């Protein structure tokens, strides 16, 4: 069936597999990502979603990334906005600015916050404790989507138990994969 769809529509063999409802391999998915247009990928994803969820219900959330610092000493290649410690464009916004961004998100119906920032050597565990405590007081139902363990404890495992208590108290979920991608 895949070959028939491919001939009729002039599609690549991988696209034809998707349209025929066949599973594709990870390397085929990468090929699609590299060769198909964004609109084609979106249409194929929507087709797969419709097949898997026939009730027609689609949900979404409004979320926001809130950056608490762009200062980072990890020097990874993931983000383009970081600044080295001591750089003139480095920042740590006041807590009021972070609160304002979260409030704006809530006003728009948002319900998920990703606190994102660099490995700022000047920010110690106390900074995060104070910030989370303050945010929880202002936004009692706030449960940040994720906070990277390496961002909160850049100086290693010394604060591991304190970090776990902090994230539990603030309802933050730790996403260890973020740091491996250099996200924090």
C-alpha cells in the first residue's frame, strides 16, 4: 500500500509510510525533519494524531519560559542568549520582574511556567530557596514545569538533599535531561 500512495501523490517513501499508517524508524524521522517542509510535517503529525485520538478532542496549555539569569559558565552550544560571568549584558532580574511575568501568564490563562536560566556561579541555593518561597507565596498554585538540578546546584552534589527538599517544597519537578542538553 505504501508504494501505491507514494506513486499517486509523488511523496517520499518515508512520507508515504506515515500516510499509510505505518510506523517509521528514528532515522526516518530525522530524514523527514531534514527534508520536509514545516507545513508538511504539521499535516502528517495532525493525521497521526487524528488516527490515534479519534474523539477529535485537542487540548493545549498556555505556558511561558521565565528566565532568571542569562549568566552561564557551562559554555555549551545549546542556547544563544547566555553571557559569560562578568559580561556587561549579563542579568539577574529582580524577583518583582519574575513575578510580573508569571502574573501576565496567569492573566492570559497560562498554567505552566518553566523557570529557565544559566549556570550562574553567583547564584547559590539560597537564591533559589528565596525565589521559590516568594513565588509560592504570591502564586500558591504555582508548580513550575521543571527546574534543572544542575542550575540549582551548580557547585555539585553538596546541596543534593537540600535541593530535593527545595523542589518538593516548591512543587518543582526536576528534569535531569535538561542539563544534558545544555538547557540550563
